[in-house]
């Protein structure tokens, strides 16, 4: 039984035979290995083309920016899962990644959607400032959170977002999406009647869109980056286990209340 609408029965990613492996039309062993960095290879896998110097530079930058942020819920989950089954490293990594969603780590994708929606309004004749303000007010009216704004630690600014925009200016890649992102803080403050800090997710989405990165894969950047961060936590967990300690303190912090 075929479920859903299938596309053509083809793939352009990889094929192999007894003597060779071909990836995106290139010989893995004779061409790619030893020439491309992993960042360049990732871009090739996702887009089918090799990155420009600017695309590689900023993809590296964004991966570094979002890979690690301490004992986040994703890191705690991975550590506790590892302690429950030290023989299954992949399960611990998967447990951490499964916690990456619309609240933790996954908001860059939502930021991309917001920026593209603003861009569509600009193309239709609305000024950039009016387009951004309208989206902020509509989001507020729905009772939703504005993607890319707010952070439990970083305020009034997220230093990572500031650095990304600083380097985007320096390297000459800041385009229309970065310009739109920079209009959102004032719009958010007007809609919410208080300042909201722009976090790193909005900066990541804006730069990726200005660099012509596929919008559908924006969420893949924090997922790839945080996988590296989780592996760092799990390497430390092997030498200095704290997963069960965190679970113990978590249990002690919660009071049982009989209904």
C-alpha cells in the first residue's frame, strides 16, 4: 500500500559500486576526501553545490555559535539517557536532539518563516518597517510568541546575535533579510509595550536566507551543531558522570502534592 504522494523514483545524493562512491556527482575518494571540510561537505549534501567562501565562513560561524550553551534541557536529557544505558551512545544523542523544538533550539526555522513572510509583504508594496510592525502586532494579537525574541539568560541583547550581524556587515553579506531582522526589535517593543531581546535564532535565519541557503533546512543548522555539543557532554559524562545527580536534585526540588 502506497501512503502519500510519491515523487520520482530517483535520488541525486549518492550511489556506489564495488570500486567507487559518488556523492552529488563527485567521486568521494578521489575528489571530496582530503579537499572539502565537513562544513563544505554538509553544504554540498544539502544543496547539491559547493559553497562560496562567504557561505562556508558563515556556515562555520553559525555552527560554532549554536553548538553549545551549557546544561540545557537537551544536554541534561542526553546525559541522563546515557547513564541509563552507557552502551547506547546513539540513544543518548537522539534523546537530546528529540528535545529540540519550538521552545528550545528549533526556533531558527520559525524565524525564517517570519522573515520570508515580511519579505513577501515588502514585495507586495508594503514598506519594510510597516511589514515588520504588522507581523509583530498580529503575532501579539494571536497571543503567540514572536520567534527569535526573548531569552532566559541573555538580555538586553544576545551577544551571539550581535556578533553574527557584526560579521555579516564586515564581510558584506548583510542583505534584505538581515535588514528586516534589525527592524524587528523596535516593532516587538511597540507591539509588546516593552523591549524584547533578539536571540541568536533570528540572526541565524537572517544570515542563512541572505546567503541563499535553502529555507527548508534552516532548522538543520542548530540540529547539526547541537549534535556536536551533545557529544561533548557525553564524552564528559563518561569521565565525570552528573546525569543521575541532576535527576536526584530535580526530584528533590519538586514537592509531591496529593490532590
